[in-house]
C-alpha cells in the first residue's frame, strides 16, 4: 500500500501536499545543518581531547617536579609554610574567564594573569634561597598548567553534552521526522491520484450517458420523420392519376 508506515493524520488535498513538501524540505535542510554542526563539534572535541591528554601528562610531570622542589626546600631550610603565610599579602595569580563560540556553542576559556612582584622575597634569605626560588617557579608553572587543564576539561564536558544532544536531534530528524513526512507525501499523492482516476471515470460515464441520450434522441427523431413520411404517402399516391387517360367534362358557354 502506498504511504504505508507512520504518517501524519491529514486530509489529502493539494494544499496539504504543498505544505508537507515544504516541511520536508525544511527538515532536510535542518538535518544537513545539524550534521555539519555535529561534524564541526566532533572535530573540535577530538582536538580538545588530545590537548586534555597532553595537559594531564604535563600536569603529572610538573607536579612531580614541584614535589621534588618542595622536598629540596624542606631539606635545605626546614618548614617555611608559616613564613609564606605571613608574607603573602595578595594573590600572585588571577584567573580571567572569556568565552569562545564554536558553531553556536559557547565554551568558557580560562587564562592566568600573573601579578608582577612577590610578597615573600625574604623567604630563604638565610639559607636555601635557590631552592625556594626554584620551587616558586615550578609551582607557578603547575598553577598555569592546572588552569589550562581546567579550561580544557570544562570545554570537553560541554562539547560532550552538546554533541550527544545534536546526535539525538540528527537521528530523530533522519529516522522519524523525514520518513513520516515522506510517507505522508506518498499517502496524499496516492489519494489525489485515486481521486483523479475517479473523476476521470465519472466524466467518462457522464460523457457516455450524454452520447447515448443524443443517439436515442436522434433515433427518435428519425423514427418520427419516417412516421410523418408514411402518413403523407397515401395523399401523394391518390393525386398521381394519368392526365392523358382522363377526359374532362364539356364546358357550355
């Protein structure tokens, strides 16, 4: 049966067929745009995934160096945590947030703003100054790497959710909306064709009846003409005597 399968409940008219075709074209255009968006997001997602892997490996190496540097400082100068806490007056690092648009998806990005100067320049003045300075730089690098990793991880999670939602929409349009509209178009087309065939058959029947009526009228007219001719025949036969064989009466003046 034409138009079999899930379709919309709609009255089959040519206007409905035109509207359904326009909806089908819009669905196909939306499917194409969403597929392109999904591909662009997937490409960016894979690039971020590689960067996340690199950032995690880098973070492991930096934290390892930072732990060794802190061990060297502890060995050279002892516990300096109380000195650092006393001399730290303001933050040496500030995180700035900005937004990046990727195919209509807003991704947050974090940047480290390092404040120049230091609040604990006198730490390690007696001994272990080099170890303290090295530990400070290594931990500063660790903070920068950690902020970069947080930015990548946040973008990774957002893109993962958006890609899943986009895939659901693409699959819904491809496997539900478009087949339903196509089945509806097939149904309307088959119904309109059936209506055209019925109309053509009806016109043929009407034309045939008119033709039969005309033939019957012509036959009746011919029959009436023949009857009239038959009725007039005796009169014509009686007035047809031989003029030479007849004799006129004498006329007396």
